[in-house]
């Protein structure tokens, strides 16, 4: 009779996605690429019995995945890979996670979850498609984010387009 693999920490009490969960996914043959179902900004919530003042919490379509607290580093990675600064627009993206053993917490190496890749699943244009990205902007913050990413030569090239869009927002 074949026995089913059971990770030694599967029964631990954890409200949110942690590095151990990624190990469990591997052991159980589950994907570490998860599709975002929702992103919420929460205040005064509990994380494994401890109070957290605020944070972005991402939930997933995959029922086996716990919600994920998106820290500053992972938020920046998503923004850098997609160009999308409005976290509510991350819904529908597929995010590939991995465990990085070099992550530090308070100058101590503890390891942590990092994002390897983000697939926008066609919800947003590629980063090099400036014209489409500008056309889809719904506020000046998004527009300024695009502008700040551009090299000086690209700023000159796209100045009229961005100026026109800024006036129409």
C-alpha cells in the first residue's frame, strides 16, 4: 500500500502563506504559481495571534493557498515586473512564488517568500508598449509612474502623448 506524503509542519497553525507552505506545495505536487482573486488593504488585523497595524493582503483562486501578506519588497517586485502601481488591478495576475533563503528580517537571515515572475494574463500591456499603457491610465499617479520609468530619450519621444493624456484625466 502506497502512503501519501505528509509534510512535517502541515498541521502548524498559520493564517497566511509562509515559506513552509511552498515546501508543502512541492511535496504535494501543487503549483507555486497562484492567480490573484483579491487584494485588500487591511488595518489592525491579526497575524498568527499578533496584531499588525496595516498591510496588503492578497487572496488566490486556488483553494489550497492561504492569503498572502504582500510586503514592501514583493509589492515593488510586482510593480517592477508589470508597471502596475494600483494593487487593486493585480486581480487576475498569476504570480510565481519561491522561497529565498537569503531574506533578512531585522538584520537576521531568516528566509522568506519572494516573487519570481508575474503574468498579467493579458490584462495589461507589456512594459515596452508605452502607447497602450498610457492610453489605459485612469489617473495621474499611473501616468507619472510610467513617466518615471522612462529613459530621458523615451521621455522626449513620448512627452506629447503623456501631456495630452494628463490633460484628459
